[in-house]
């Protein structure tokens, strides 16, 4: 038998996610392969969920057993996903692929939304530009995996398997029905400054700088086209905003009927994620507040869009 607080926390979490009792019963009945009366008895507290049942529910609904075990309302659970991108083992590939599996699971959901406050060029917007993707990997290795020797940009390629996973992620992100990005206004300027720094310490050669420059121009063209159309290649709504406020870190969330996941991007390529509902609601509030302090450059924001992208091209041209 599981601990009472775990059972109660599970019930509380389920009712936060699915308000209609009949709908919740149908979902749990399908997950646990139990009759509806057996599910009702568990929801009424007459019978407690077994630990195996709790684990199965958590697996299918993206809940954390650790979060359900918390006894204090002052604590919010996060998962710090630390993968080794430089010398990945099987466990690292599995960790990186978790998000892709999640996207595949919600792909056919009728209601999905993603919000993304970006200080770095989002993965889904740069993965088709190999030099940009390689640069983020190079920067991560320089900062977090340079104990033995410092690698030059030309020596950093990334494994084919990691790149395939990231391309798969980008493909499945397009199935999200509504997406909006809020860009830090210095998002490309910071990238260019990083390139200039690494060139100054002779870790990037002139040929690679030129290739990065070409990729940045191409990436800007594709983002501008996306902003102009307001929809992605699959016809799903996509909005781009420019923040008029500085923000400290990259944030994102994804929401479907059953899943609510919020993420903080840390250390260039690491994600700190939470499926806690209260954390998610706080993230939504923060994102909506930032959106109100931002300028929409999709579709109707033609003048602001023109000015922003022309300025970014001027910045990239300084390389």
C-alpha cells in the first residue's frame, strides 16, 4: 500500500489536470485497464492506488513520483536534465530523446500550445543550419567540457545520432497547434559577439566565421518568412514577438489537454523541467506578462519586422 500523502497528492494532481470527473475516469480506465467502478472507488478513497498503478499513471501522464511525494507546499519539483553532448553514451541519447518522445505522444492532440522566451536562437529554428548548431555545441564544450584540452571549432562536429534526434525534435515541434516565440532583442547580437570572441582567441578560423555568417543570414531569412506568414510549414499558427524588457534566462512551456510542462534553459544546452501544475501556472503568468511588454512582428507588424531583421543583418555583416 502506498503512503497516504502520495495517494492524496496523486488525486489532487489528477483533478487539477482533468476537472471533469467522468473524463478523468475514462482516461484512468484506459491507462490502468480497469473498469470504471474500480476507478471511481479509487477516486473516492475507498481503495488506494497501488504503487504500480501510481507509477503507470505517472508514466503515461508525465507526472513525477518525486513531486507527488513532497509534503511541503513550499517546494516545487524540477528535473535537471544533464546529458553529455561531447562524448554521449546510450543514457545520454535516451535523455536527449525524452523530449522527442513527449512531442510524438502529443502530436495528434487537438489542442497544443508552446510559448518560448528565447535568449538563444531556439533549437527548432536553427537545427537546419549546421554551423549554428555546431557553434552552440562548441560553446557548451568550451565552457563545460574543457578539462583535458580546449577544442577548436573545426574539431567539433557533433555525433550523427544527436543531430538526428534534434532534427526529429524540430519536425515534431511543427505539429503543435499554436506556438509563439518572444525574442530577446540582442539574440543575434550576442551570438555575433560570441563568434568574435572565439575568433580573437584563435579558436575559430576565418573560413568557419564566413560559414557561420552565411548560416546566420539564411536563418534570419527563414525566421523573417515565418514571421511574415504567421504559420509554419504544416499550417499551424506561429507568432514572433520582440521583448522590450530584459529577461534573465530562457523559458518555455508546452501544454496539451493532459500535459503541462515548463522548462528553463540553462548552460546553453541543458533543460530544467517541471510538470508541477502550480509551477506551470506561474510560468504562464510570467510569459503572458512578458508578452504584454513585447512587440508582435508577425503578420501585421510589418514595419517593426522590417526594422528588426534589417538591423540583425547589419550586425551579422560585421563578422
